[in-house]
């Protein structure tokens, strides 16, 4: 892992209420300890599919964390796609597909993965 933010597009069952959105953003208690606070973007609800779509950004990543948190709130995840890892936008990559990094992405990586102490790694 790059030790940096991960952003996901989430589709979850039901209408995600403003209260549930705040609870998840504040960091919900999971069976292996509290989930760190995260950012939850605007929620779009589709009554035809009874599903809410939104972006969620985490600074940490534990196994099935998003699925467990939303499931605990009564909103099982229907689809979860990572769309960004640190400065890298993943675009339309399919599973196991790769692409070459752009020059700008290569320059951004050392900054994104270095510790936040103000010192250079190494």
C-alpha cells in the first residue's frame, strides 16, 4: 500500500440518511476496533433500485472495512470500486489490468507516500 488516501465509489442498499452519513464519517466502531473518520461525499439515491451511490475516502484500509461499516448501519454494499489511490486516479482499469504512470503521477508518488514528518524518506 502507498500509505495514503483511498477513494471508493460505493453503491449501498437503501437511502443513506444524513444521520447515517455523519455516523460513518465520524468513524463507526467495528469488531476489530474503531474505524477512523473518513469523508463521505454527496449521496445520490435511486428509488428505482433502492440504492444510494456516493464516494467515500479513507486514510486507512482494513479488511472489508467499508462493507462491514455500512452493513452495521443497515446498508449492505452492492458495489465497491476503488477510484483513487493517493494521487493516482485509476480511471477505467479492469481487475488485474495495468497502465503506465504519467510523468506527473511518477513525480507525485514520492510526496504521497512519504511520512508527514517533514523529512525525506530514507
